[in-house]
């Protein structure tokens, strides 16, 4: 997926202009997978501090290299089935960012998803045109509210892709997140030999907060570029995985040896055993060597709650 992220950006951003933020566990593998990206531009964060400090760090680095720099933020945990359509969206997004806007990419919803945040835009806009001012950011809704958003036609999924001048983002951090902004400002320029050592000391002290809460929902100069159906899927839940797979006439996505009787809308992923479905609907069934998950597909986002319970129970063997 990170290779695909680089590949779909290539028509607009050459690999030598890309920077990757990751962690110590993944850095060596990412260096191996992305030989076209300069090695010193693949950085391991010293601690997990959510997206606001990470993005602020990237902005600080780019600003120290080029005070006029404009940056985009591209999470690598998403699939985009129509990369050419996606690439055409980047030019107007960067243009609005150069003009001083904070720009977020909105995805036209294909179903009433409860696991994504939504962006409310003016009614009657045409997807793919220039960014428009955001009316509101909406938190992850319940099922009924998500259906209302989709029916209204002017609510878009927040894809977590952002565009801005580095100076604009750093100004916003100074205004809305001054502690973290001051910590990042204390770092020397990236080319300084003391940068890495100072980063290890400073970064863990930053606040643990997302860029959405820290800046996007509080700034006044936020615009959204509404995308049409570019085949975006963040694969953030088992329901999202279900949407990616081919399904039979009853809507079952089956990655197992199965017998199906009077069952529909199910996702099954199991190896080395027969799975028989009888009179069940809209289930997630995932079998691994050490655990079995059975969940209502409409509640797939809540699997994270089970993970938190495992953490609380100190079941490291299952994490």
C-alpha cells in the first residue's frame, strides 16, 4: 500500500520530493520498499503522538528547507481504485493551498459508514471542481445519522488528506496547539547534525492529538475539495475489507471453503476448514490460528473496543 501511495503521487510529486514518517519497527522495511525515496527522508518518530505532532514535524522540516514550501499529507493506509482520477484532483488542491487555504479532500460516500468522520459542504456543488469552504466537520455518526448524511448529498467522508503552505500550518499550530508548536520550533534545521538527537528529546513531549481536532475543526480558512467516486477505501474495518471483495448473488464475500444456505451479506475469512453458514445475515467471520472473530458487520468498527480490552487484560500474546 505504501508503494501504491508513492506510485499514484508520481504524476504530480516526484519521489525525491517525498518524505515518509513512520516508526522504528517499520523504517528499515520502508527504506527497502521505496528505494526511489531518499533514505534520509524516511524518518522514524521517536514516540507515537498522533497526527498533529507528526504533521507539524514534517512542516517544520520542509519550512527549514524552503520557507515557501507547500505540502500535502497522504496516508498510506488507503486503497484508491482510480488513481488517474485521483491525480487530477491534486492540482486544484495544491493551488488552493498556495493561495493560503487549508484544504481537505472529501470523498463522496458510497454507503452510510459510521466509522468515518464527515465534512459538511454547501449543497449543489460539483465534485472535482475547485475547493469550497467547509460548513462543518461532523464526528463519526450513528447508523441513522450516517444514512441522513448520505441522503442529504452534501456530506463527504474525511479522507485524512490535507494540503497547505507549511507556514500556514505552523501558524495554525502556534495558535491552537502552542505547547507542541513551541517544542517543534525548538528543533534545529533538518540539516543540522543535532537534529536527530534533539528530536528524540523533544518529540515525546508533544501533545497526543489528531490534526483534525487540533487545527481543522478550529481554523477559519478551511476548504474541501469534493472528490467523486475515485474508489477510495481506507480498509479501516472488516466491513471495508468486505466492500473490496467480490461477492456472490446473495452478497457474501467468501475467502474460505464454504457451504451457504439461506445466508446473505456475510464476510468469511478462514483457512484449512469448512465454514457452513445457515440462516445468518451480515456477519464478519474471521478465523486465525489463535483467535476467532464473529461480529455484526454493521458494528465492525467496534472491533477496536475488543483490542482495548485485550490490552487492559495484558493479553500481549494476542496483540
